[in-house]
C-alpha cells in the first residue's frame, strides 16, 4: 500500500499505518470520554471511521480543565467535492457543535497549483470558491468558522509559514514527504503553509490555544512536522484524530476523482448518482437464486460501507441491513435502490444549501487583515 498526502493506493491496512506512522489507537475509554464531554456518542467513533489519534487524551484533559480547543481541517481543491471528502467534515461539525469550538478550514489552492501540472492558478482559486460552498453547506457555524484560501490570504499565511519553515531542514522534508531533487521548491515549502493554521488562534489570542485536527490519515506527515516545530516556536503541539478513507463504489482503494464513474460528486444530478450506485460493487452472488440461498457478504460491499460511513447513523439500521444481506433476504438490487433514494435526498438538500451558500461565502472567509496585524505585532514581541 502507498499512503502519502498525494497518493493513496493499494489495500489499506490501518493497523499497519498506526504502527508505521507512530500514532495511537482510539481506545474504548477515550471514546467514552469524548462521548461524556460531548453528551453524545458519535457513530464515526463507534464504527472506527475515526480510528487513530495523536494527543487526543491531552486535548480532552485540557478541555476538562477549562482550556477550550480550536479545530482545524481542510481540503485540497483539485476538483469537485465528492462524498468521501465530507466524512471528516461531518465529524468536525459534530465536534464544533458539541465543544463550541472555532474552526479554521484551509483550502490549499497553492498546494494543488504546485502539485498538479494541469491546474492553473486561476482554476485552483475558482475551485477553492466552489469547494467552499460545499464546506458551508455541511452546516458549519457561520460565527465560528474561518475559511482560508492560501492564495487569497497569503499575507498572514506566509508570515507565519516562514517562521515554521526556518525550523524544517531539507533532509527532514525529504524523509517525511519523500521529496526528490525534481520536486519543485514550491511544494517543498508548502508543508509550512499547511502547518500554519495550527497556530493562528494562538497568535490572535496572544496566548496558547490547543488545536485539534480531524483529517484522513494520509495527512499525518504534515502533523508530524507541525508537532515537531511547535515547541520551538513556543506553541502547543497540535493534536490529531485520523479517519479512514471512503473507497469508491468500485472494488477497494480510496474514492478518487480520477475514477469519476465510481464516486459521487456533491454536484452530481440525482440521475447520475443513481446510475453510479446501480453499477456499484457489492458482496452479492452470481445469481439471485444463489444469493437467496447463501446470502450476500456486506464486509466487501461498497454500498454497505457508505451506509456505515455516512448514510445510516443508527446502529439498529445497520444491524438490519447486515442481517438481511447475510440471510439472503435483502438482494443487492433492492438495497441499491433503497440506498440511492437516501443519496438522492441528501444531494437535493445539499445542493439547495450549496446554492444558498453563495450569498454568505464572504462572511465565512478569514479576516486576513486582522490576522496579519496580529501576526506582525506578534513578530515584534
Ligand atoms: N492537503 C489537504 C488535501 O490535499 C488539504 C488540507 C489542508 C487539510 N489542511 C488540512 C486536510 C487540514 C485536513 C486537515 O486534501
């Protein structure tokens, strides 16, 4: 398997990733603690959609002792948003609501411009705007959410990033990100930009504020560097909570925009989505007769996985699907139709909210001047 911020492929072994990246399991007692503090147990924790962390215990202890944390997540705007992307956002919204937390949401238009030969600066900026609509449509709190466009907000971003970059050597960056001599120097600097939002709130407040990052596990290399340099700049190390990937509707892998027939975009029409669902890979048998007799296998079914990750939050609902599939009572065609209905309903609602977001997108953007002022003041101190 390959898992880097720019490539995820092969059969993903999440246990191995925990070992390889040196992160920690989210234990039962940690889940209980979050649930106790949040007043609710989220299905993403119960189902191990979020399965690994760094310093989550620390940040919860801080919270218990009166230090609220800020949330930070993001997206690389390389194309339209698809359903796999919003898995961590749904959980981030839960955390924002339950912990009354501010959220910095970074759109890394610079990263996508630098890494992708076919993305122009103009296209990256345009995608940032389009993706921001999806972020807003997920329902983040307008008064507590700050969307960052690295390109638009370059002033404060750059002024924080150079402080970070000064402490990261070329050999560290090479070892962590696998850069080679042919990697352009823009992308080699970029990790400092992705580390930057971890510290914005501390700079604004003038004192340290803990930061929790919900993100898919492929982003972990950035956080290793961020955690490494934080104390050198006098900040707390940011904590992380890592999610699994939502694979495409085909067989295995991460949901990838490069295979559009296997992923549902948030801007797909209900007809397009239904067609993709009807072609999805499932754990069915060769014939209906055989399936009625022997049952299907939900463990390898892409539709079942989507139910678990997003569309069936109720445990009892999942149990029924699982049992009916295994017993041969629920056939794949029938399940796909039911599932498509849920997805269609979701898309209609999302797209409605997405259109409404056009009117408020400005109010979600980071106040760049204000942050720059604080950064420069902090600079002098
Ligand atoms: N590099 C990420 C991507 O390509 C985008 C990103 C920036 C991000 N900051 C983040 C993702 C923080 C998760 C958390 O998708």
